[in-house]
């Protein structure tokens, strides 16, 4: 088995973490490939690691059986985007804050290597989204968590018309709209009152951001349906943000088409944990803080 390593090199002491992981992989007889972002640190590796193989992220995704993304949830989302054209599953090693997607820490990952050897793990496919809006966008609009249409620095609200499968839904004024996958419902969507959706549910949620009416509430639709959002406001540009990382700017009047991607995000899970356990441990969902945990 070949394991690819993509670290967030902006994290403190990341090089030491990578060295430790490589040493454990060698001890456990795994082959490995490193992100080419580590090339400039090559001379800092030990002599027996100096000849490591380095690849771009797209090539690494095509060459490995599992990718280890080291950083946090944001690093993991960026890794998923960079290897989106491959089906290689991603394991998240958390050195960030929450670590909802990146469920492993260094110690649990080292222990998990034995599970990998024993095939005591599983892959989970998570829905992703793609969007288009004519020829105004150079880069592909692809999101694992969410795609957000918002007013940007414009001081007023923008007018949004929503259609599903070309059926008119509503026209309303708001600061924007969050279109989220089940994975993304524990992110930005949650903070505006959206529901938490189990990743096994094949649905898309639409959550308005600060709508100027009490009758506009979050909406859940089938992932088989196509969403059209028409933006019509006297603003120079609106923003389309993918996973809170990649921002594109388009000029109204514009129609943005969103649908389920044919390239899912594949996640590596330990058989020792489950989604609801992570939900309780990371977000404290369902826990009564008035009582000691049992």
C-alpha cells in the first residue's frame, strides 16, 4: 500500500510531525509519497529519508491508495479539492481547532496503522457540489462543505430568486444563501440555523443568510435536483465562495446553477468510531450540560 502525505506546512512544528509519520510508515512497511510542498525542506530530512519521492497533489492523488491530510478541516477540504479528479480516499490528521472531518490525532493515527494492515477500516463517500454561471468563472466551482453566494462588501442586501428543477420557489432579499452538502451542515450552515444532516442522507440544504422576512426558512431538497439561483441587484460584484477557501466574483444579473458532483469525497474512517460519537464529542450535540456526562 502507498500512502500519500499532504501537510499544511504553515502549521507549527509540521516538519517534525511529518518526520515522525514517515518513521512510523517505514517501521510498518508502508510505501509513501510526499507532497511537493515539502521539497524546500528536503535537506532537513534524515539521511535515510533524503531520497523520498515528491509529487504534485494531483499526481499524488492518482498514485496513492490513501492520502493523509495533516492540518485541520480546512486543510482536508483543500486536499479534497486538489485531488478531486481521483477517487483516492483521504484520512484527516488534526492539528487545527475542531477537527470534525479530520478525526485522528498523531497518536490515534499511529495506532490506526495496525488497523490499516488488518483492513479494519472503511471508506465513506461524501457528496460534493459543482456549480456554473456561464463563462464568468475561470476555475471550477467545486465544494465538499458548501457553496455560498453572498453580497461581499456591498452594504445592502441582494435579491435572490431560487428555482429547483426550473420550478419557481421564491424571490427574497438577504445577505446571501448557503447551499450545503450533508457534510457541510455542521459548518457555516449550522451557524445560520440550518439543520444537521447525517452524511448518509442524499440531500442538499439551502439556508438563507439574514433574510428580510420571517417566512424564508432553511429548505432541504433531493440531491437529484438541480438548483438555479438568479441574482439581480445593483452591486458591482457578488461573491461565490467554495468551502470558505476559493472565492470567485461575478456581476449581476447572473444565474448560478448548482448540482451534485459526479466526483464524491472519499473519507477514511476507523471502525472504532461513528458519526454520532464524533457529533457528541466535537459539537456536544445532545449533551445536557446541566448533568455530568455518563
